[in-house]
């Protein structure tokens, strides 16, 4: 049983994804574009870990939706 639900906001090399899968359930934004803000806000609530890019705004609004981060 995985202990973490990991949200990844951009597709990464498979080698990185393999490592992340070894520690949790992985949810990856697969499109080759920035994850829309509303989508990020909807998905982050279930995450216990967030691997994001500098293009995502991690602010109080997002953190309030994901207290387990």
C-alpha cells in the first residue's frame, strides 16, 4: 500500500517517474503544456506530495486546499 499520493504537474523522463512510483501513487499531468490553474486546484486536494514546475503558482489558496502537503 502506498503512503503518498504524488501530483506531478509536468511529464518527466520515465526514469524519474519510476522512482516516484516506488514511493507512492503517481498522478501526472501528461500534456505538453502548463497545467491549468483550476485543474491544479482540483487535483491538489488529494495529494500528499507535489512535484511542480516554476510555472505553477504555489500560493496560500493552493496550500489551503491541500493541508496534507
